[in-house]
C-alpha cells in the first residue's frame, strides 16, 4: 500500500458510517440540529463498544472473531444472518443508486447498473478498495461543505423521537470497521475520529437546506459503502477459503444482473429481509459482547441492544402480509441452518 495505513483505515471508517455525503444528501433534509445531536449520543455506546473490542484484538474476521471468542455457540448464527444481510446489500444497493437516487430508467439504467457492478468487481478483484475509499473520502468532504447553501427555516430545537432513533440507526454500518483489521492496532482510533467528524459535519449541515445536486452526487457515497460491505464480506470469507473472493464477485454480478428483470420489486423484496437479518445478527453480537465485557460497561451493552431491538421492530413490515411473512421465514430458515449443520456434521 502506498498510502499510510492510518489514512486508509480512517477512509474505511468514514465511508462505513454512511458515508457522510449520503447521510447529508439523502436523509438530513427533515432532521433538526437537536435531533442530530441526540441521535449521535444514542448511537455512541455502539461505537464505543466496537472501539473497546478493537483494542482487545483486531483482525480481518471483525465482529465474527469476537463472537467466536466470547460465545462460540452463537458464532454460526451470527455469521449466517450477517452474511445473508450484507450479501443482499451489495446488489440491491446498486439498484438503489440507479433507480432511486439517480431515478433512471430504460437502456441507460441497465447499462449503468452493469457498469457499477463491473466497476465494483474490478476494484475488489484488484484489491484496491481502500485506495478508492481514500479518494472517495476526499471528494465527499469537499461536497458536504455547505458553500452557498440556504439556511433552513425550522426550529433547531424541534424534536421527534422517531426521527432521533431512525437517524441513529443510519450509522449502523460503522460496525463494519473491525473487518478492516489486519492483526495490529495501527489506525485503531479511526472509528472514533470518523464518528466525531461525521457528527460534526451532520450538525453543521443540518442548519441548511441540502441542494438537489448533493442528493444526486451522494450516489458516490453509496457506491463507496458497497465497497466497504464487499471488503468486509471478503475479509470474513477469507478465513474459510482462499478462493472466496472469486466466488463472491461472481455471485454479486449474477444477483445484480438478475435484479434487472424487475429492479423495483427486487429492491423491495431484498432490502426487507436484509435489514431484518442485519438487526438479528447485531443483536446476537451485542448479546455475546454484553455477556463478556466488564460489569461497568454492561449498561452500554444493554443500551446498544435496546436501540437494535427498536431497529428490528421498525424494520418489520406490519402493513404488508407478504413482506412480513418473508421476514419471519428469513429468521426461521437462517436460524435453523446451524442446527441442521450441527446434526449432520457433528
């Protein structure tokens, strides 16, 4: 790597939290400064506990390594839910960029979807994710400086509990930071720096109306998050097979191409079970963590579990029988797999 590892790790953490350009461009318009501050405070226990564990040991297995160490019996449950969630993230987020952020259709949307999937595959195959994320970080910072933006005419102290909790959950992908580990602690403070800097940026920008062009440009940030997710999946799978990268790329391309049959339906029917599986996996992780950390930190663990439980509840599609059934089946089927595996092979 030509760049300093601390910078590369920071750019990974910076992009994993949303990244900030996506948080500002896609979600900040209806959020007040006071809600931003409270959302950061509520999510802080999750960020701190991840940082605390990274100081214990920090390798490419990320959160999976911690569950294996603390509660081995839960490790497969965590892994299957987590992998299922983020693998679906890869392809449906490509559709989200093309069909929702950029609002394209027709031949150009098909070509761009293929182009994005191809670009991500090439960057991943060449193992240049961290260098790309560094360049992306610089561009994101430049675009989220509120130059010539107009002040929002809202009460900065206006408060909505739903807005606060929903905004807190937007930071959830910062839990991917441990997957950039390589056995040493160089750049370990990046997760805290990325969280604080992103929080400061969001607080500043929350006083302004976000220009439409920033919403469109935020697709760069979303593209970068796909790379963060891809890198994390690749890191975990490398613990089991040296050929995992190739298979992961092929599967990603295959699912993305399949999504072109009906990208809108594909997006809805993959994001819903993906979010459900994500919250289940993180609840498993924080149960494992809370049972294992020092007593004085357990309150942070329970606070984290409370927020994740809210995330799981809010992800349930109670108004749609088919989507709710899909979520329930996702939990049941993935939950059964480790049990069946243990019966067959042990």
